[in-house]
């Protein structure tokens, strides 16, 4: 067993420790990555480093029996806010410490273009506030998570209620162009890819696309795969100062996503991107040829 430290305040440092992990892969072809308790940015950073290894990867996730806040906990703070007109309640995490990224998740593409930020609202509305104030996007699209179980659907409306003030404030000031929120499953990572791919195809020539993986763990995995398809996408993350002691409880079910020969699979994604670029090049050549005749 080897222990490696991930400092969420300085995620780039984790890459220096990766040589310790790399040595282990010389003797293993099957790798299991348990993302259950990982930071979303750690998931991105770790998988980004694993992509070049010829391994059989299995992503494992333990679905919690109880996710905090519970409905009772949320209602209690909501009533207190309405009664005492205090500041909006914050759940699960505290204030935002910094907006971070790593070299491998950054890009120099589309510099100087208007910024399109795609974010997932959370129970900590200060995350969205910090992102808007720090990144100052000209265009914002919010992806709202639809819970896996129907009895948790209240969470979607609650998160929307917590973040509405941030959104309305900037819309009213005319600072940010926003669009109707997209509601996507917190468990179906393929749906995340499908929605993000549609947004990418719409704005790829007019916006610098920045994605904030503050959604679910599976949504984060979908964002990782999208990043392999489109390296020109920028990944950033709001690191909070502190986590709540009450985050999840128990284990309801185990889920896994197997990827036999990860590196070959990611090469296929890279092939998809190159195919699109070739089609674009051919289209441009046809247009130029038409212009010559004109």
C-alpha cells in the first residue's frame, strides 16, 4: 500500500507525486479507481494522468444511502432565513478559497474570445458567486442535476432557489448573457457528454468554453471524456475552505463503469476529433473553390 497526498488547494502538486503511482502500474494491467470520496477536480486530474497508460480501467462509485442536507435540514434553514431575513444558508461546504486548475486541464485556445462558462449550481451558492466575480464570463449556461432517485427530486428545486439571487442579479445588470438551464441526470454520464457536445458544437467558433465540474461524480467523469474529445475546453474549479462533517451516510449500492484498454478507447475519442477537423478542412476548401469561380 502506498499513500499519496492530494492538496486540493494546490492540485498541481499532486502531479509530482504521481511517479509513486506510476511505478505500481509496471506490475498491474487492471486498475480500479474509486471516485466515491474524491474531489471532482482530483477525478479530472487523476484520469488525465492515467489516459496514456495501457490499462483496463474500472471506475467504481458507492452510492450513499443518505445525502446531506436532508429535506428536513434544508427546510429548517429555509424557514430560519425567511423568518429572520438573514443571509442565504450554505450547505456542505463553506466559503470559496480560490479558483484553481492544472496545466493539463488548461488551454491557450480561443484567447481573446468572449468567455462561455458552463457550471453546475450547488448547495453552496457562494461557489457560483465566486466564479462569476472571478472569471467574469460574458455568457453562462447552468446545468442542473436531476437526482438518481425520485424522492430526491426536491434537491433540484432547492439548489435552484439558493442560486437564483446570483443569477438574477447579474442578468438584471446586463453583465452576463444567460440561457435556459439544462436539466441532466446526475448518474448518466453519457447524457452529460451529449448535452455538452451540443453546446460545444454551437459555440466552438465564437466562445472560449470553460467548464466547471461542480456537479456529481458521474457528471465529472463525463466532462473528463469530453475534454479528451475537445482539448480546447478549459477546466476550472472553485476550491472551498471547509467541508461539512455531515456529507453522506451509509452505502446503498455500488456502481461501476469498465473501460477495457483505456488508452485505446481514448485514441478513438481523439480520432473522432480529428475526423471532425478533416471534415471542416474539406468544407473550407470547397468554399474557397466556389469563391474562385465567383
